[in-house]
C-alpha cells in the first residue's frame, strides 16, 4: 500500500521506492508491481528517500512531476512520464522519456480515455473514485501541507518536465571556495562563511533559464531540425556556423535567471568584456553589503562568475570584492519577516515624506553658499526638515537603521526608535542654533587674541577625541550599531546636555579671554562633530556645516562630503581636565537628585557644604565654584575644614567627598512627614499586592516565566523605595 497527496500523478508513476534497510521489503527490491488503472509494470527500488517510519514505508515515484521523485528516478534510471499540459490538464497522450530526457519507448504513451483533458483537480477526484470502485482505496486522511502558489496567478504550482539551460557549477565553485578559505574574501561577521561553505561544497548545477516576459533573452537559436547555436546575436551565429540567410532560425524564448544577470554585476558595470580603464581601476571592489538570505543566490554566484571571467595579468582568477558585510533581515515589530503578501512592509518613503524645508537654505545659509549647491542641499533635504524640526526624515531613518545594524540575523523594527532618532536629529539642530547664535559675528579667536580655555573646553575636546577614536574603530570593524551609539552618546549627552550648559556661566560672566576660548571651542568642536556624524546623517550635517564653515579657519570646499573624517589626536586630550569635569558633573547630578528626593523646587537656592576627602576635592570645588553655583542653583557654597558642628543634613557622595545640605527651614517639616507617610502607605500597599500575587501558587505555575520575573523585579523595586522613604523620614523627623 502506498500513500499520496496527489492521486492524479499515479498516471505517471514509474516505480515504487522502499528503504533498503526496511526488513519488511528487502526481499521485494528488484521485483515489479502492476500499476492499477493504467496496468503499467513498474519496478520496486531500494532508496533512502523512503521513510521506514512514515506510513507503510512504500513511496510511489513520479519522476516527471515531483522534485524528490525526480532525484530518486535519476539514481535508479527510471523513465519519466509527463502527463500534464502547460495548463495542468491531463494530456491526451503522455510524453515518455528516459532518465536522460531523451524520448523513450520504455512505456506506452496511452492515457485512459476517461482522464484525457480533465483538469488536474477533477482528475484527482476521478482517480480516487475509481480506486474506491476497484476496492483499492485504503483510507482518506487530511494532511497539513506546504503548497506552492504562483505569485501572479494565485494557483497551485505543479512540477513538470521542461527543457532548461544549466550551468555546470562544480568547476566554478572550486576556486570560489578556495578564495574564502585562503582569506582573499572575508565575511563579516565571519560566522556566515559556514553558510557559504555549506552551499558551495555541495553545489548543484544551476538552472539559468526562466519562462518570463522580461529579462535578458537566452542567446541561443534553433533551426527547423532542432539544432541549437549559441552566439552574441543572430548574425554572429550565422557567420560562425556558415548558416545561409534562407535557413530559418528561431531564438530561444526563455530569459536568463535574474541571479545570472546579477552575477555579472561587479565587472559587467565597468565595461567588460573590454579591458576598460574603469575595469582596471575599480576592480576588484572593496566591500559588498548584502543580506544573509541571498548568500548563495547572489554573493556566491558573483564570486563564481567573476573568478571565471576576470583574470589578472598573470592569469590568476580575480575576486569580485575583498569583504562581504552581511546585514540582518529587518522584521516587523512582532518579529515576522516583512512581506508584501502579509501586508507588513514599511515603505521608507512613507516614513521620510512629511515636511518640506522651503525656507531652510535661505534661513540657515543666507548668501554663504553657491546657488547651485544651495539648490542641491535643498532638494536633498526637502522631505526631511522644516525650521530645524525633522519629520521622520531621511537622516532619522538612516540613523535608526545604523543603530539597529547588529551582528545578529534579525533586526526587529520599532517605530519608537525612529521617533527617538528624529528627536536626536532635532537635538543636534537646536544645539547648532545655540552655537551659531553665540559665535556668528563674534570673536571666536580665529584672528588671534588671548584665549583661556576652561576645564569644560578641554574636557569636551578630550571627549570628542575619544568619540572619534571609538567611531573609527567601530567603522573599521563594520559595527555600525556601535558607531551610531558613539555619536548618540557624545552629541546628546556630552555636547548638548553638558557642554552647552557648562559654557553659559563663561559666556555670561567670563572675561574676554575666557569667552573667546569658549566660542572657539564651541564652533570648532561642532564643525568636527558634523564631519564625524556626516556618514550616518548626511543631510542635516551638510545644512548646518554650510553655516559653520565660514566661522572656522582652514575649512574650505563646497560640501562637507569633501572634508576628511576626523581622526583621534592624543595631543588634544587633557586627562586632568576630564577628571575635574566628571567630578563637577557628579556634584551637579547629586544636587539635582537631592532636590527630587526631598521635593525641593529647582529654582530654590540651596546652601551647600562640602566635606572634602582631600585637597584635590577642595581645589576642584573652589576652582569650579562659578559653574557649580550657576548649574546647581546654590545660594552659598562652603568647603568644610572638619571642625564645624553640623546640623541635620541631607547628604550625597561625590567620589570620596560628601555633599551636605542643611534641611532646617528648607522644607515644611510636618507637611513633608505627612507626604512621606502617604507615600510609604502607598508603597506598602503595592508590596502587599505583589506579595499576594507571587504567593498564589496558581499564578506562579501558570503565568509565563517572564511575567513572574517582572513581578519579582517590581517587588524588589518597591522594597528599595520603602527603605529610602524610611531613611528620609528619619532625617526630616530629626530637624
């Protein structure tokens, strides 16, 4: 007994396969059976394709209409019988071929009249009915199957025999494998070499003909006798084969596989087959960027074709590229692969097409740019910015894709990340406006003059040098995600959040030398930052740079694209200044945290004391007192000598030093205690609720592990909060 999901193909069966290790059927291998309905005598063959554990262990073999059956038929030289027309109807007369595809008389071409011309699904029902009437039907069962459907017609695709053009790939694969083994071509990440080798070391002949309307037509011509001629065009075919004009030639109607045409890309675009200057100059290329899902379809085939056709002056096969950078596949927010049929595809144009910038160039660049360049920049950024506000623009999308480009196989898309990086671009724009507002038509030290650089000036320069070093390192290692992270950290957190704030006390109250140095640092660091970020966010950096360029000595050229990418310069790093500013930042953050902890308004001046651990802390506090007073909103600031009797204070550590804030008179004691009691009661209620949930065995047993872990995390957080509130209450009660 055999099973099938396509009973109509029984009309084309030419064998029965059993596993050669199956004890039930070993003795039957080599014998024959009579195929019902068509009364065809077919052999029983031993083949590992037959699964002993599946059904009866016997498999009907239809080489002409099933890919697996075709392979079995090739191994056992079974004839192939085509029973279907191109419309998938049953033929009036079968086509019989031997295993090499030549016409054969091994079997008769007769098909029972009852099935001739029947549509395939109608034939399926008729075959089942006849088997039932003959008493040969065992049972009918439902099966879950993966059924292929045509993209355009939407109907089930049926395998059938056709004449196709093939490329014998084994000889091509050998040098292509060796090129990767020897390191002439390197995969990044390296793990994808294994996928490449898996394909190439078991490579199959490549079918390069397609029955499509569009494509490069197969360069083959046939005469009326079926002879085939290959050439660049019909004239060449006639000339090389001495075919007279009165002989009719017909060109093959098939077109080349798209991947075949694409495989010629690295050299076909450079003038090949002529040995052009472009080919000699630019081939081989350096880096190919591709997705892991087309390593075999495109990457491997480019390597094979290039190494076959392109040789160096010594006859050695030339590689098409030296490095292959493999990206992950972008999936939707639920992790599903994006596909048009699922309707979950995002069009980049939909995300970047929101707001134009009709006035951007005029407002931000004035007459500083050549008209043609201004027009180019306006066109490039029209869909991205207006008045500095980005609307899910090109740069935000580019930055998002770079930030998501990890070394993993999958990239889950998240619109919130896109919104976040839109805000990042807007942050850079607004920061640039602040810099230009304080440097345009101002003395920035470009024409001489005394400059006294603050710790903050030297710190931001040091931070930039580290950012440039890390950014270039990540680019060299193809870690675009980490390079984007470096830009985000430096621009948002160091330059915008801290340095711009640290410049305000100097710009407001500093002397001429201090202000000149700070303006110099503002404009030069911004200019270098724009160049560093340009590869990732090209449009906004170009637009800003056009306004920055005239303010910086030695910066020339029409576009930022022609400027060098900043490199690390150790001589510009001041370690001591960096340590001092990090101490200042920690001091300011500690004051802000204490304000939040004790519900003290940000605008209320605080009297602060510092219990210094050593002379260095005292020196830092004194030398940066102006900055600390301005940014931490201090009423008074005193460094203690250790002999004072201290009142009840709120405190925080800054390194090994201690910040002290006297609380008496600062807050309403009774009101604050009442507020804390209310907050403590609320937290105790949350603790009781979560403890009850975690104490419920049914919840712990049935809920997903991640949900249970999240509840435990909540409980730990509530307990920590309760401890802190208790400490605050003790401090306030002592006032």
